[in-house]
């Protein structure tokens, strides 16, 4: 199975991470979650210098799916350890 690194995140106006950068493109978190659940691809990030695979999880409140590096962590923004993609936005093609 192919693996891809998620290198930065884009939160929405409320601060919830809803897009991530993979290579030079930005994808919605929901799209990445679908690829993981369909077992098409695996995604990882580096957390404290270690390669950590991402897992989809559902919020208790809204049932919305999000990505986490720790399946026991209930924070939707578990990927806050990654930098914001906003600094790269001028050179990225947005994928909607």
C-alpha cells in the first residue's frame, strides 16, 4: 500500500483542521479519511521526530470524522504539532 506524508495543516475559520498538505497539493480531511477507510493509501506525519501513522476517528459530539496520530486522543486538532500550510499557500495548487 502506498504511503504519503502529511506535512502541514489548514484549519477552518473556527480553528478545526479541515485540510492537509500531501506533496504539493491540499486535500480535505474527509477525502483523506475515505482513502484510509477504503485501504487505498496510508498517511503519516512526523511527531517528535518519529513517523506516526494517521487514523480516522469520529467526534462524539457531531460524528464528524477527523485525523489523529493517537486513537485514544479525543482532540479533533490532534495534528496541531504540524505547521500551518498558510505559509506555503502562494505556491500550492488547491484541490477541491
